[in-house]
């Protein structure tokens, strides 16, 4: 998700680190309601962009990771920003990701996303999905584990605020207070439909997710 800069001079610039399936679209709309506008991470003709190009550093996409943003912005500019992200119970997250592929991805305009959605449909079950690269290496169509989005690569959290998807309303209220936001409404959008996440696991897939997301489970005290 790109940098957000408010049109109000007294409000802080914001960078949202958007882990897939953690209410990112709702958060974007919540910021828009408070006069925040999306702006490129670096200006096209800026010195930062020239440095980036000379070093061959790609610009992060909508689901860019914090360490990649920081690498482009530099330590000083990074510290000036208020950065935040939301994490989610990994067992719940991967069920939501599975049904994203089955219910939402097939309607996307990108051919490669629709093709991947068809591949996942052909896997035939949630268990096979978790054992495939889609379930063992990716979240939706992005590669990485939750920690990859919020740490410096050595296990140190570098975003200034990490909320929990399970406490979305409370943590969003806290962010609104930090940013002095007046409109605290938050919708839940892009939601897939499925039963309670525990219903989809057997002992093997439960352990696979526990192993893959060990860091975030321990760091944020998640339980199955």
C-alpha cells in the first residue's frame, strides 16, 4: 500500500504495511474518510528515486514489506513516518486466503491471478492447498510469512504500531487517536465466506501452519 499524506497540515504522514487478508481495503477507506490521500512513495524525479534506480531497488507494491519501504526512504525519513500494520491468527488467515482464491480471485481482471485460482480449485481440498506452495510459501498471491512484512529480517519489528485483526475496532480506535482522526468508521470489505477456521484443519495441517508461522504465533500469543 503506498504512502498516505494528509491534506491537513497538523496530521502525520502515514505508511500502511498491508499484509494480505488483514482488513487493508477497509483501512484504506478509513484513511480516505479522514482526508488522507495516496501519494507515491518517492517522487518520480526525486533524489531518493534516482538512488533507488541506481541501486536497482524495485518499488514495493500494494502489499510491500516494511523493510523494503525503509530501504528506499532511508532511516531518517522512515522514522518521521507513522507506520502501522495488522497481523492475524495464522490458522484463520490461511483459511481466509484459501477462500479468497476460491471465491474472489477468480473474478479478478489479471489473467495470472485467475489461472492461479483455477490451479488451487483443482487441488481439491484445503489440506492439499496448505501442502502446496500456495499454502506453504504465500499469503494470497504474495510470497512471505507475516513476520516478513513487519520486521527488518532479523526478527526486530520496525513498524511503529502493530494491531491485531481480532481486535480490529479497538486497535483502529487507538490508531485514530494517535493520528487525531475524527471519522473512526471502518467497514469490513473483501470478505470471503466460510465456516469457523478450526473446522478446516486436521492435525497435520494444524502443525504445518504452526511451524510456518512459529514466530508470529509466539510473538503475538496466538493459539489454535
